[in-house]
């Protein structure tokens, strides 16, 4: 009989209870006790949800972030919060969120400010959309054990009758994910770190822990020799016999690290058998015969039902070989999927029958384990009804005409090299565009969105609730568009935008209008802290039944003589911010999206729109974990953008926008997109980001952002002029645009007007002086 477990469970709550409890606490609207109680209730409920498992994770709950929890457990707090004598939970949130100079009634404000505390840096957790707080180190970092959180939760779980398996982040991954603020060698800290880990394992053993799951997902990435050695050193030190260690790897294949992992003195290894199914045999071969082999056989990164029959077909012989040594689990923590499908009331019934959220995925684990159990109560016969229902759902999905549209497949198959190529090289296009658009030097523009005001949000929610009819909603949005056009004309901007009033979200807006998408009501996934996202579900071949933006843009264009920029989200960003299908490669899905958005581009062009921006904010987010796979991804991602953008005439100007920093290692691909203009986030890097473009001799036009839209501060004209002068040292002035770092939807008009006023006057100064 296989032992069943999971590496982690979502903590936010099926109704985002944790989010609301956190936000109420931060606002001062609820007490610390209340927050603590919500946490305990959620843990208890989630342990019940996992009740059928043989081993249930403990320590996967976090009020903000599991990496930050680990930093507290290890006593690794940034110096700036060390002397704090107040409440420990408040101090935790100070690192998580920063704190401005005392705001009365607030338990923790926004970042920075005088006498405040800067928030810890946040970055993506491997290739997921979860963000963790980066551990901070320097040469003098020391560690001291604070096992209280884990011990309390362990005791709490045991009191609930839970078969608890504490979960911690392993020492090598912990160091690898952190940053040495002084540039010192993080590995030099390992000898100081290991005794603290050993103490933690001992403390857990003293409380009665048997197995401890120690996460080392860094093993699925390329490791320098020193980091490989660190694994050997670390696990030798942790091999104290206090507890049994399950070394958990996930998100990919072990590849060259497989022998290393198998040689470590741990009692079991978890392998992501979704991504690394082909390594299962080698793992079993390489592991000593007394070790546990935990296989992640249900995908923890998507929302699809597992094909249980097919899984059993390959798993049965493996189980035969391993017997009691086999454990089964989802491939990774379920943190990355929504909690429970049962909460979905409005979801398309057909698509719903193909889905599994966290609770359903654990049920799949139970069914698989039962089917693998020999004897009377086990075997496929014991779960025949469940397997039949699963087989029917898998077959229905495969056969559904809503999933497979031969016309779309044929269109993708027919994509040739010419489809993604502009008619002329950049220089010739630029001349046509200059003649058509007649723009001054240092043209000014914005990135797309204007403030999403209370009125806009109210109108949208009334429209969705049915208390505002479509005509009235359209009228309200047109009013907002007219307002933003009026404001932009008054400001004297050169290329206008319609302001995106009608868009709830830059991906959802398009998903809602494309065939092949559905939306859950409650399919929330934690992004960071209290922030959740609800990724749209891309389930079928992508079609665009109607134009999606043309009416709004042409309406906006009709209100002004200035060029009006059409505004679209690119295929790569739509892909990377959706739950996508698992029955074809991501590249194939991306090409389908590219063809659909391409039609929109061509319809905008036909409607007379001369400037079209295609946002690719999430292009970098899709980069694979291993550098050796980057180029393959970049190739199809860039190809998809080119298919989308490059069908237009020379005189149509294509813009793209990306709002992350770090272009150095992907600049060739950025250039290959061949957008006429790229606008990027640069203001906080003092224009140094442009070095990558300069070094590469990037040939097309660039709009380096001149002010940070995340901050309410109003940039001065002098500051903008100074930044643009720096830009002009790197990029010829006749190829520079002047624009903010990103869209303005989170700002107030009262901030936007003075900021853009200064930006426009800065452009005038630049025209006169550069
Ligand atoms: N056009 C979008 C906006 O202005 C771009 C958002 C983004 O880059 N994240 O809001
Ligand atoms: Zn942006």
C-alpha cells in the first residue's frame, strides 16, 4: 500500500479568509487575536480537508510567506528590524511589508518613508506566480533557532489527531534563494546555518515528529560545483538520526543532479513525476534499497483532472517494484492551485467536469492509492466507480468540439516564416511612420491605463450584478474614455490612449472575449502576502468570434486629432497569466493566441488606428528554470509576438511594453521582436537599464520610463530632464520617447495630472536643448 501525502496545501482559504483577516488587521479594523484565530481555524479546516492522507503537512501555513517564516525560524532577520521590542507578529509584517513612519491606527503601512522600515525584497518562487520575501545575508549573518512556530503548529495538529509531517525549506535552497547584501559568499554561512537546522530537527524529534519534509527544489536547477558540494556537507550534518528526512524536489527534472540527490543520507526523496516521469526508473535504480520513493503523480501546478487510468498503467509496475517504499503525492505543494471546486456555482458545467482543484487533487491521490493496494479492499475494482467517472471525463474533454477546433489547428499548422515578418526593415518603416504621425522629437505618451476610479469600479460591479444594463455601462465607460482624452489633450501629450476604463484586468478582459476560455468565481491563488490572482482557465482552441477593442479605440480616436494608440495584451502574457491546457505544448497554445490577437491588430489597422501597442509584461516570467532551456522558450515566445504584431503595413507603428527590469540576458530576443517602439520600466534604475540596449546597439525606438508609477510622488521636470539626458547618452535622441514606467490605473487623477504636466514640460525642454 502506497503512503499518501502532500507537500503543502493552499493557506489563503476557499473564500480568501486569510486575505481579508490580514487586511482588516493591517488597517487596524480587527485585533491580533482575531487574526491569530482565523489562522488557527484555517489550519484546522485544511487539516480536515486533508484528512484522508496518511501524512499531512504542518508548517506550510504562513501568515505572509513560507520563506519569511523560515527566516524567522532561523533567526535571520534584517538588522533594520532587529531591535524591535513590540509584538513578534508585527515585526514579521514589518519585514514583509515595510513600515512607513508611524501611521496611527495602522499595524503596518506601505513601504519606505522617513523613520520607516523598508520591506524585504520580493521575487518569484521558481517558475510560479508566487512571490517570496528574499532572505537577506551579509558576511556577519548569524543564526539562532526559534522553533516556536513549528512546534506550536505541530502540537496543534497532533491535538487535532493529525498525522503530522513538519515541512521546512532545506538549508541549501534557503541560502540559494537569498541575497548577500554585501556581495559576500552565501555558502560561507553554511557551517553557521547547519547547527541551527540540526537543532530544529532535534526539537521536532523531541516533540514526537517521525518524518520531516525538507524542501530542496533548487536541485532542479543548474548548480555550480560549490553548491553541489554544499548539499553533501549539509545533509551529512543533518544525518543525526533524530528524524527521518524526506528530501523534496519539484518543478522539474533532476537531470545531472539525480546522482547527487540519491547519494545524500536521507530516508526518502520526492520526485516531481509529472515533469520528471522519465527519471523515475533512474531514481529507483540509484537509491539504496531502504529508501522511500515519493512520486508526485498528480499535477500540483494546473487545474486539470488527472488521467487516473493512464497514471495507474505506469504506476502499477512501479508500485510492484517498490511495495511499502512507495509514497504518492501531488507533484509539488498545492499552494499553486485554488482550494476547492465545490465552491464554483456558475462555472460552465462541461468544463467543470474536467477540473480538479486542491481538494479534488487529494481525492485523486486517495483513489490512486486504493487502486494500488493489493488484497480485498484494494485494486482498481475497489474504486471502479471513481475510475469510470474519471475515464468518462477525460474522454469527454479529449473529444469535445469546444476543445478541438480543426480550423484553428489548421491555421497554426499553416503559419509560415513570412507571417511574422514586417514588410520593410525598421529604417524604411520609421520614415513612413514619421510622415504619417508627424511627431516632435522626444514624443510623449503613456502606457495605457488611466486611473480606475471608484465610479468605474462601481459601474462595472453593477453591470456584472445586472443592476446596470449594457447600454448604460457602455455609456459610462465612454464617458470615462472621453474624460481621459480631454485630460490628455489639455496636458499636450503627443500620442494618446483611451485609458482602459472598460478593462478589469489586462488578461481577463481578452480571455472573456475569446473562445476557449472560462472563468472561475473563486479560483484564487496566492501571489504574495494577502494578494491573490484568479487566473483565467484556457481550456480549448482559441478563437476570436468578434473584434474586442475596435469600438472603444475608434470611439476614443473620434474625439481627437492626435494619434490614438490601440491597446492590446500580447499572446505570451496572456499565456503566462492563465491556467493553460496540458494536452498540447505551451508553444502551440501561444501560437493560437498569437493568431487571434493578430486578427485584432489587423482590424484596428483597418479601422484607421495608426499606432498599436501590444503589452508583453509577462514575457520574462515564462523563462524556464534551467538556462539551457531559455533559448527554446524565447524563440517561440518571440515568434508568437511577431505573428501577432508584424502583419501590418509599414506606416502602422507597433509599440510593445514590458515592465520588469533586467534585459541584459534576453536583449537579442527583445530586439528580434522588432517592435517599432518599446516602452520599459527604468526610472528606478537611473537609466542604467538602457546599457543593455546600448551595448547591443538596439536599433529601434525606446521609451524609457521617466517616473515610478508605484509611488504617489510627483516627479519634477528637472528630474525627468536629467533622466532623459542620461538616456540620450546611451540611445540616440531621435529614437527616444518620453513616458511613465507603466500604466496609471492604480493612481489618482490628482497625482496623474501634475506628474504628466511635468513630463510634458520636460519633453519641451529636451526638444529645445538636446
Ligand atoms: N497597458 C497596461 C496598462 O497601462 C500595461 C500594464 C502592465 O504593463 N502591467 O495598465
Ligand atoms: Zn508595465
